């Protein structure tokens, strides 16, 4: 009797919504022949409820049309062979325990809630996760989920959210339905809050005007709460200017400033949005003002009497400042459709930090389709992280007035969008970085002290390259005398290019490595190539993929003293193997090379559809391309073994609270 050993490695795959689950095949397949019996053994498969054993006298290439000769629960089976000299072929497949999860989300009116987001995550394996949006009847469905306990979350604009734990069992369908609880619309009159005020998620709060958190007052906002920045419109114009503003201390020492605490959670975000009802039409950019936090930390303008939109006073000269004060705590929230314009040159940002101290702790928030900048920091010492800015009308991340701080894991989509208002609004730069820019009544002083210093890491900046109707400057514009230390950043799809460094003061401030751009990746920025490529450089690399512009020297176009140094190897150096066509530049050109620069496709999942996570195999996920912990630590930045804002295609720090449309 001849027995042929067949080792079959089977990969069982379930496709559920946007998720794919790969299950290990039965391994270590062995065949033992003793005393007329044949025993098959294999390694158990995690999650398997039974095994199908196929035995044929001809080679098995496909089991879909065959019936198993045996079905067993354990990873072994024994046969008694009756026909001597017969050759048998064996295949073993595993049946994975799986079931379905579906249900209906119902609105408070009793109707199905359309476009509610339902997310699931396996409590034993976080990689098993997925999302679905309800249809017009409020239905969602997930098929073929591996058995086990799941965290399920559902949320929708301007509604409280729910989360629960459900169990999926083998070959069964689990129904999980949810009805939005009743909520009350509470109108909040314009004025100044005193004492402690708590907003809860059983209400939707309608701002009827400017709301200030007064001296020594605190406003706490519970997870899942919605705040409407406007409550009524006439001819598509808000009837009242609305924004929330924490007031700086009366004395400037940070002892009695207002505090805004936003206690959102990953699946119960706090949402600040336009309050347009269906009768008012669709929500629009600049429907309301935004959030403005005032503090008493240092600025290079001293204490300013007023800020954008008439906010303030805020800040102080260094000798009088409170650099450690706190204007509040914020987690998991969104600011949608902000940026109300008082005049063409005075419009609010979605999120403004005005001289906030280092005790101000804000992270995990999104600025969505505001009219001006997404985030702007006017002096101060606070830091932020895990931020998404999408389709704002001006810059994504902006700082000025001597801000000194850190930011990491930030995504800016500068893709532009057509506003329903006129004129159409498009995004500009991903980063605009200033030390001090000229304001009305002030002199131009790019060397003002203290100098603004940005320590940034793991940014992903996505432009709108290739959209013919849109124009855009470079993705990042350090200028006006700032210093900057940028690491682990991805620059891609920039309309004109990646980095444009302006003003001699900016370059001079970076002497001796005081500014750095290291371990950053550039791809598909700008138009025609502006650098030459050596013969050692791979064909096609550099054809518009990498673009930097040196400072536009105002001291001397010929690089004579005192402007004898060029842009050094720690700021904007050409990558190894590149030369610069000096005829295209007014400045002094590059000096040396930067061996940490990466010129490669980051392989983002869908950057033009607001998914900037790198796919498996991306050079952004190669830890050798990232800055070391020793490099980052002096700048107060955490180590990350990857480039850009996400650690890979399954990184989900943004899932559950952000929006894409």
C-alpha cells in the first residue's frame, strides 16, 4: 500500500465591509501509518470549530465541488485502509466559527437614521474591525464575522451616540438595534459665564451669540455633546456672530483665566458645528466663529489688547508671563464650518490658541471646512498632537507671535473644496510658520524675541496637485524669522512644491543647525523638476517629486558678506545625488547633502479621498527612515518608528470621531 502525503496550507478569507480577515491554514500536516491504520495529524487553527477531511484517489486541486470524507472537531483523524496498493490524496480544511451582525438604527422620530456610522471591533483581536453606514431605512449589516465578543458603536451628526458589547455565535445572526434617545435644544444667550457650567449630551446647545468663559470660570462639556454655533439664519447669513472664547486673567499672571474643558471620547466626540436646520439649507463654511482660547503666556508682542474677532486681551512679555498656565483640556472633538468673517481681513480660525500656557492640553481634534486657518497659535507655550485639518480656507497649521511648542501626529488635507458661498474657498498651505509678521500699527521685525520655534514630528501634508482649477503655494512655508525643527514628515501632492523658505532672517536664524528638516519624505510635489539628477539616481525620481526653495536673500543676491553661508545641511539640503540648478534661484543655493531625505512614493491608501495611512510596504513604515529617539528627545518629541501621522494601514487613532464629508 502506497500512501502519498499531501500538505495543504489553506488560507480562509472573510470579506466584511471594508475589512479582510486572514486565517492561518492547518499546519504541521503529518501522516502516520501503523498496523493497517492511517492517522492524520495537524496543528489546531485558532477559531476553528471543525475540520473537513477530503480523501480521493486522484490529486485534489479544488475542494469546492467535493464532499468531505470525514468531519472532525479535533485536529486528528484515523482511517482503516482496506485496499492494499491504493494511493490516496488528503486535504484538510478548517471551518472558522463565524456569524452575522445586523440591525436598524432609528431616529427619535421613529424613522430610520440614514448615514449613521456603525463600527465594530473584536474585543480579543483589535485587528478585526470595520465600519458601515446605515442606508435610507437605517439598516446596517456585517456578514461572516469571526465568533466572539464585539464592541459596537454608533453615532451621527447632532445626535448623542451609543456603544454596547454584543456576542457573535457560530452560524447565527445577532440583531442589535438602537434608537436615538430624546434630546432637548437649549439656547445659550450671548454673554459671559461665571463659576462652573456643565453641558451634557442629553442636550444640543444652540449659541445665540458670543459666549465667553469669564475670569475664573470653567465650562465643562460632556462626551457626545453637540454644540451648534448658530441657531438662525436670514438669507443664508447667520443672524448673530457666535463663538466660544476663554478669557485671559485680569492681571496677566494666569491666576483667574477662563477654562474650557472638552471631555469627548473616541466614540463619543463633542461636535461643534453649524446649526442650520434643513429649512436653512446645507451647512456651509463660515456659518459661525469657532473656538478661541486666551491665555497669559509669552508672546513677542507683549500683552495684546485684542485678537482676531475682537477677542483678547491675551499674552504678556516674558518677564510678566505665566508660561505654565492652563486654558483647558480637550480630547476627541470636532470644529465644523467655522471661520465667520468680520471683514475680508478679519475672520476667525476654527481653533485658535492665543498665548496659551504649557498647561493647556488639547489633542485628538479635527478642524473641518473652516473659512480661515484650521489651527493657529499666537505665541504661547502649549503643544498639541493627533490633529486632523481638512479643507480649510487658508492654512492648516499656522503659528506666529513667538509660539514655542511641539506638535506631532498631525494630518493636513489641503485639497480645497468648492464652498456653497461665493467666492469659492480653497485651501492654501499645510504649514505657515512665522516668528512675527507685520500687523497694523506695528513695525516689521522678523528677529523679534523670543523667536518662534516649532518642533514638529510625524506630520502628513497632502496637497491638491493635479487639480487644474486650483492653485496652491508650497505645502510648508517657514518665513518671517522663525526657527523650525521638523522630523518624520510626509510632503506629497503639493501644488507648487513641498517647502518654500522665505526671508533672509529665517535662513540666518537657522545657522549652525538651529533649524532642521530631517528624516522627511517628499513625493509628487510641484511641476517640472527644478533639481538635476546625477547618473546614479534612479530614472524618474525627481521629476517634480521633490521641491525646496531656499530663502529669498534680501541681504545680497551674490551671497557676499554677511550672507556668505548658504542654506546648511541641517535645514534644506539636497538629498544625496542631487545638484541644484542655481539659475532657477535668487539665493545662494544648497550646501552639502542630507542623507536622511527620502524621495519615494509613500503609498498612501487614498490621499485624495482623505485616507493618508501608508499601505503595507510603504517606505514611510521603514523604521530606518525615521529619526532616532536620541534625535527627537532634545526637541520634546516622542519617538515613532515611522514617517507621517499614521503607523500603518490599520492605525485607527482617528476612527470613530473624525469625518470626511
